[in-house]
C-alpha cells in the first residue's frame, strides 16, 4: 500500500520514525504537523485561486466576444458590457497578484467593515458550493 500523502521523509531521524513523531518538514511533533497542514491548505487555496483567475479571465473573454458581436443599435449595452469587462479584468489581475495571506487579510478587513455583506456572501458561497457538490454527485 502506498503512502496517501506525497511527503519527503529524508529529514526524519530513525528515532523520530520509531517514536511516531516524525512530521514532514519539521521534527517537533504536533507543531510540525500543524505547519504541514497549513502548508497543504495554502497550496490548495493557491490552486483554487489560480483556477478562479482562469474562470474570471474566461468570463472576460466572453464579455469581450459579446461586445464585439453586438449590433450598432445596442451601443448602450455594448458600453456597459465593455465597462464590466474592464472591471472583470481588474479583479482577475488583483486575484492573480495577491498571496494567500493578502487575500485572507482582505477578507478579514471586509468582514470588519461590512459584517452583513460578509454573512450574505458566505450564505451565497455555501449555497453555490452545495449546488456544485450535488451536481457533481448526480
């Protein structure tokens, strides 16, 4: 049976392995395990962020395509979609440039500044996540 976690045990000592306290990246028991879990969580959030940036950029491409194919009579709509496209692009750039720690701090500031909006957003995200999980199961 293979190890479920792809880890490097090269820095573990034989005593740590025998005692059952060997943890990736550190040899200090629970604190090392917490650091390992944090690093894995940060990596997963970075992957999710990168995926979200790709999806937002796809939304921008869709908005640009819509703007390019609207008839002359729809100039006001075309202008609105163009402005939205610029905003979408700015959001994608901001997400791509920020580290996970910066995104977490931005989230904390949002919650402090607008707690009602944060609760509403959390409910919406939870609802969407539930729908996506249900769709994936079906």
